[in-house]
C-alpha cells in the first residue's frame, strides 16, 4: 500500500514537471520538436541530415533566408545529394505561419555559436 502511494506521488510529480517543461517550451524549439526535425538534425553530429551547427554555419545568421527556404521559396545552400529526404518536411514547414517559420529559423541559427 505504501509503495502504491509513493508510486502515485512520483507519477504525479513527473506529470507536473512534464507540464511545466511543455509550457516553458515555446517558439522555434517546440515547432522543431513537434515536426520531428530532430530525427535527422542533431545538435552535435551529422545523422541522416546535416547537424544543426552545420546548417547554422551555412546560413550565418540569415534568418530571413532560412525562413524563406523553409517556405519553399529559396534553394538549399547545402547539397549532400539528399534533398529528397527533406522534401516531405518542407511540405510541413510551408504550412506553418510566417512567425512560426521565423522562430524555427531562429532556433536553428541559435546553434551557430559565434
Ligand atoms: C528524414 C530526415 C529529415 C527530417 C525529418 C528533416 N530533415 Fe532537414 N534535411 C535533411 C537532409 C538529408 C538535408 C540535407 C539535404 C542535402 O543537402 O542533400 C536537410 C537539410 C535541411 C536544411 C538545410 C537547407 C539548406 O539550405 O541546405 C534545413 C534548414 C533543414 N533541413 C531543416 C529541417 C527542419 C526545420 C525540419 C523539421 C521541420 C527538418 N529539416 C526535418 C533531412 C531531414
């Protein structure tokens, strides 16, 4: 019985922390997570797609240009011969609002360092 109460308390605690994290997680990072960009773009290494710092470096702070790419209005800067992998996702990023695309671009560019 005691352990049941303890488990319930732990579960409730996790739920609360989870909700708080979700609430704090706004803007570009939330979009990046919800559209599952992280499957192919990692903060620390190249995987199926270029790493976030690689993309940030290519764009060098050009938020507008990156937002345009995500809207399908400008050509990619990088070319690893795998544009088809990105196509389906571009259909998704074309559907979100301009503001969300700018936030998403800001989030990616935040991996640019100095
Ligand atoms: C299925 C894997 C996959 C997913 C999921 C994915 N990407 Fe990509 N992405 C790629 C690949 C592969 C490339 C590199 C294509 C090439 O250069 O050949 C790429 C390239 C990019 C680039 C660089 C464009 C340029 O100018 O060269 C950006 C920005 C980008 N992705 C953003 C995103 C965002 C935002 C999401 C989520 C909405 C996302 N990606 C989801 C595979 C993926």
